[in-house]
C-alpha cells in the first residue's frame, strides 16, 4: 500500500465528504449559476454563496464578497499581480517565491513594464519586514511574499511585513499556497491587501480550484473579461465584487468540494496543526540524526508548516525520490518550481527531496520513510 507524503503538491486522499459534495453538485446542482432563473440554477447560486461564506469565515474576511473564486492558486496570483500593476511600477518580492509569482514578475520586467527587486532570505530561511522596507522606492506599488516556503516550509513574518507595508501605503500580496489549511490564517490581522490560495492542497478540495481574498479599498483591474451573469446589457466588464473577476462558468462541482474541505479544515484546525507538527518533528529529528543527510527546513516545529526537505550526500534528489517510489513511498524531488530558493540554498543543481505529511498520515509512515532513506544511504 502506498504511503503518500506529497501533500505540498496536492492533498491525498480526499475526504469522503469532499467526494460526496462533488458528486452531489454534478447531480443535484448541475446548472449554470447566475445565468438562469430556474430552481436548479438558483440552488447552484446558493451553493456558491455558501462556499464563499465558508472561506470568508476560515480566513476571517470582512465579507464573503471579498472572496473571488479562481481556477487554482496560480490563477489567483496572476489575477492579483496583473490586476494591481501599472507601467512603471516597482515590485518588492523574494527569492523564495514559487514560479507562479516569479514568472509573472519576470515576464512583466522583461517587457519593460515594471521593475522588480528580489530579496534574499536570511540564515533562518525568512525575509524580515525590515528588508522589505529598505527596498522600497517612490514607485513601489506592490510587495509580495509567500506565507510559507514550498521548499523548506519556513513560515515568513507576514504580519510584520503587512504592518510595514500598510504604514508605507504599499499593497501587500501573500501567496498562501502552503499555509492555508495547515495553520490559522487571519487576513485582517495580517493586514494584507490580497491573499491568494489554491483549493487542492491544505483545503482538501479538488484540483482546479482556488481563490483570492481582496481587502476592502483595494482596487483591482479584471485579469480576464467575459460573461459574468451580471450587467449583461453592457459590453464592458463589470467591476462588482466578486463577479467582475469570475468571467466564464464557475467550476461548481469543484467549489462544492472546496467548501466541504474548508469546512472540515476549520472544524479540525487545532487538532490537525498539532498532529502535523508532531509528524514533521519526528521526520526532522530522524533525518537530522543521519550523518549523510542535509536538512534545509527550520528545526523549530512552530517555524515551519508540514514540509521538510533534505538531500543525501552524493545523491541527486530525483534518484532518492525515485528510489522511495520503488519502496511505495510518494515524495517529490527536484526544484519544486522555486529556482530562486534553490539558488539561495545552493541546491540549484541537485534540487531537494521534499516530504510533506498531512494529518492523515501516521508515525508509522514516517518511520517507514526514515528506514527507506537509511537503506538507500
């Protein structure tokens, strides 16, 4: 039986409640919400509203209208970045970011539209708020950071960054791909302008789902235009929240599954966080006691999410992950779509083996992984 330890890529297995919600949406709510006035479509629209309300509660958003449904985390980040920037703007971000941020910024920079400053992490694997403040320019309009590194799991000082950027009047976008669903997220306490998240990782929903929180008073241009089911008499894109940013048919079955997952997460957050921290601590300690292992993640459980990355001396990360696969253990090797972080770690050539347990894993799973790594070494 496979031991799945690749939850930072996508969560598995999906809870039965998520599977049931998707199936119910396909059969009971199967219509195009917002486009028609019959009962089936209205039931679908009520489902979308219920899902927005669930996500708003989970994130402590001011109102459910502040939640925009997106195709995934990458789509949410594109919506936030391209909807925020204008020609001549300067952006401060970090070398730790996923390519969902870096490629967007670098393409805009390559086109001569914006300027970009990327900050290096310090010895703890974080980028302090002071570094963001020191990099600000008169034309800085946006700061971006991940909430937690997808390579090391290191939790960033997002509340301090948010406070600093608010003082300077700079919009702040957080990539919550590895944080939401694993640790409590309070967007108001973080003082962020925008918070992007996928639905298929910590929130336990189906792939092809995600969302973007947009704080009140944060103007955002639409990333795409098209049918919204509202203001249909106009050929111009409506600016109403949230429909103006959801052109095209919403993934209703996916959103149904996302709501089911988010509701489970909210009900189990404290228990889940304690269990994941215990599992990753057992993993961290086991790897740290191996003479040939180099561990890149923070040592303190509270300083990381459920991600531990490592390498073995003289072995590529792909060869180790491939070996573990033959032993029935699913992890991920490689660069994890974060070349800047690997450059900072010195692992741009080797990559790293990333292990990401979930609350559904057992300590026996961790022991099996550690035993397999020892056999390889």
